[in-house]
């Protein structure tokens, strides 16, 4: 727990200093007035918690102050901490029961999807003992193929790739076949994130999903949507589109170390009802970590 909290505290520095540091100052005033609540509301919204989450928190804080007669910073901060933790359920464990299990990574270009795909392979191999293989199915971006191959070589994970502008479904099929022949029990698929229209993108992802389903029973067994936390509320619109098209099962929130908008995690949970499975707290291979609601909130408030 100590190392987990240390990672979260370091990775969430910008959000903590920019947003939640101000929150601590606001709730630490000697006398709470109407202006205090207005300032607190503005600060939380700036941190991208969203209007619905912010309104709920403000109302609960008001009720707490009214019922308990509390204005001390420590008591209010403790109450806020508990309320924030309650907004973020612990994500369910991923399962790897397929033959092989297939995990689709989806999201728009620029979200960190390809890098996250490689980091996730390392994390699951080290933590769960799986033997992963990577499918470079973002064939419409030659740089993505090379990037994934470079990461695979660095981490010692096999990468199955096709030709640039080739059929991504064929890459997925080949990766599943290769996993069986090489004794790998998990295929992680890096999919394309950009087409000329959103319709084309979603149709292509549906096709990839269909190929996976035919090649391995029950596939895909997980669909993780990679979202760039620096985009804040804009990430919600992306998430809704992907959820409708390909049945997203969980979220990976990246680039939290470079963002002051870590509060978007609360908005994602409220608006989408999707668990946050992993978060990116840096550029190193080990900086993708399993999401821990308590460590996350303490990283924001400590």
C-alpha cells in the first residue's frame, strides 16, 4: 500500500497542487459563507469532476456542516475524502479464461493507446503470470506498428504485425493463431484510433471484434478504452461513442502525471458507469498501475 500511495502521490502532483490544494485552503477557512461554497464549486468544476459530481459533493458538505456544526479543515477534509472514495468503486479483476483470452485496446490516436498496450502486457505478465502476445492491428498508422514492435523488443513480448494499410482483422486472426502455437494465453490488440469519419472507425472496430469472436470463443474477453486525462471532459464524449460501438468493459486513464484534470475520473464513473482499471502516472514501463480508489483520492488530497 505504501508504494502504491507513493506512486499515486507523485503522479497526481499537478492535479493536487492546482485543484485539490485550493480545495484544502477553501475548506480550511475559519467561517464558511455562501461565497465559500461558490468558490469550492468553481474549483471542483475546474478540476473536471463535472457538474453532477460537484453539485452532489457540495450538497453533502453543506449538510455535514449544518448537522455537525463543523468548520475545521481536518474534519471537512476527512469527510470529503470519504465521499470521494465512495464515488470510485474498486475495479473488478480481469479474467484470462479464453483460448487464448483476447483483450482489445481502443481509443483515439494520441491517447497513449499503443504505449499503454505494451505497458499493460508487462504489468499483466509480472502481476498475473500470463504469457502475452501483442497484435499490431493499428495498420492505418505505420508509426504505431513500429512503436509497438520497439516496445515488444524492449519488454521481451512477441508482436504480430502485418503490412501498413493492411487488414487489421487478419492481424488479429494471425495473433490468436500465433498465441496458440507459441503457448501464449493472452492476446492484447492495439486497434486503430482514427479514420476519415467516426462511423468508419467504429465499423472497423466492430469488424475486428467480430474476427476475434470467431477465432477465440467468447472473445474479446475485455475491451479497455484508453482516455487521455489531459482532455478532461472531452474524454467523456469519446467514451460514450466507443461504449456504444464496441461494448467497452473498462477504462485506462493516461497522462495523469502531466494533467491538472485528474478529477475527470469521478465524472467518468458517474456518467458512464465504467470501472477505471488502470491509470498512467508516467512514461516508464512500470508507470501504468492498477487503479486503487483509496490511493487515488489520498494522492489528490495528501
